C-alpha cells in the first residue's frame, strides 16, 4: 500500500471478510493453472457424490475443496481439502488484521487442517496432511522448527496451484505470539509439490545463492 489510508481500507475490508469467513477468502471461481480449479463441485472433476464420500470416509462435518485436478482415467483425481478454523482462532486473526498486524492473503484460503487426497475408484486416499506438522506417507515432509516456525499453529493461509500435472500448495502457517496474537509463522511461503522423480509430494525449497541466483529443489523427508 502506498499510504496509510489504503492500508486501513485494506484491513477494514479483510476484517469484514474474516467476520464471516469459514475457510475460503474471496477469490475468482475460474481455473488457476492447467487443470486446477477452485470450488466445492468442480464440473467434470469434483462431483457432489465425491463430497459425500469425502465426508463419510474422512469423518468430516465441515470442509471445502480448494482445488482439484484430473490425473487420468485410471490414476484418479487429486483434491485439496481445507477444514474451517475454530471460532477462537478466527477471532485472533481478525483482531490482528484490524490492529494493523498479520492479515491473510485476500485471494487465498485459510483453514485449520489442509489435506491433499487422491480420489480413486471408491477410495479417498490421504497423500499429505498439514496441521501442526506437514506429513506425507507417514513421514514429516519438512521440519517446521528448522525453518523458524515457533509456537502452536492456529491454522494455515495459502494458495493452490498446479505443477507437473498435479495440485500444488503455497502455505504460510498462522502462529500465536507470546501475547496470544496471530502472526505469520514464515516470511516466505512453504511450497508442497509433486516430485515426478519420486512419485510423491515433497517440500520444494528455494535457496538464494552467494552469486545472486536462486536454486530450487525437492528436499527429502525428515523422518517419522
């Protein structure tokens, strides 16, 4: 923002949005990236029957499908699922934003728990679980404390994208400060992408080199 009035206006608008926001911020309903679309019932990708199956198999009462992609006739479909923030966490985020502190990405989403699942035949197979940790296939994909994330995580703010024909995520943990306020747990979003060489989702890390270039690559899991 170029001036204080603009920043105040932004916080005011976002504060009003957070007052009724459960999971999704206000964003376009079109596609972002090849094959990835927003919405709870993406025509040709996620159907109402899929939502009922996800609810039943994962024992969820409230959730939204943030993005989905069709992998192929036999490979199935991937979906990003977000569960709503508790009222207490939502209130902390709203208060922090209105006070001039942390505000979620207004074209992203927020949620208490984020999952990437595979819809294949009648199965709903969890691939990645993101809550207090980021886990996939029973292992932590990244050590959040190593990245500087400290304290309990209230929820996650992020965007869905596409990479290598799969869904991808750019995520910022929302943490609680010592005085209980909501804050961004990372200055640079955490990237979770499909690694075609390993046939699984992994942490995609970018590091600035001494020569001024940025090198990006997948990082191995950090254990159970």
